[in-house]
C-alpha cells in the first residue's frame, strides 16, 4: 500500500528554508500542488521532493 505523507505549510517552509509566505504564494500561483481538507491545507511529500529535484543544479565535471 502506498502511504501518502502530507505536510503543513510551516513544515514545508522549514524543510526548504523558506518563509511560509513563499510557500503560500507558490500555492496561489499554482506552482505547488496542495490538498485542501476542509479549511486545512496540506502539501504532499512527493511535491516537496519534486520542488527539490527541479531546483537542483548539477555540478560541473572538473577539467584538468
């Protein structure tokens, strides 16, 4: 069974080292997927991983 992990806006902001307002702005701009549960908002762990993966810049090979 695939277990879905959901995080709060605060948890995501802390993990990424960003302000909560940045996370909420990304959500409003639809740059970040989220789940609404009544009045609560949660962000799937897979979406946090996607943000990290798409923002990762690979290193260059060193020439000699």
